[in-house]
C-alpha cells in the first residue's frame, strides 16, 4: 500500500487505511516505524468491517472521485489497475481535485 500511495498520491490518490481492533494499540508505533504517509483509522468497534462486509484481510475497497464505492473486495493484484483506471476519469461536476500531496498526518506522527 505504501508503494501504491507513493506512486499515485501526486495524481490525486487519497488512501485511508482501516485497522481492525486486533493489536490496534501497536498500530501507531508500526505506522511511524514503517513511515506510512497516509492516515490509518482504528475500527475498534468493528463498525467499518461490518458496514463493508469484510471477509478477509487485507481487504480493499475503492471509492471514486465522486465519493461512491466503485470497487469492493479487491485482490492485491487488482489494485494498481483499478487506481490507474479511476485516476484517468474526470472528477464529477461540482467537485474539486485535491491539492497535490495534501494529506493528513499519519497516526502516531
């Protein structure tokens, strides 16, 4: 994920990791140690896992520029092609393109 993010962040990719409640107390240290540059949320109550019907780990869900879920339950091998495809699409009318490199600080920063 880190490599994918670094490759496409300047083209508009916004990535948010969601970590489950298992070992969540160690996630901040791990993110800092691994120099993960995107935010990671902790799903301590399992609400995100339930809402997206997560059935395996890792699981990937891609939301398009318009804020709608476009791809669900992707395999690692599919991510690059999906991201490339969606980044080529024009943003829907009334939306703005994120500023290059604009992102929140990662957890533990």
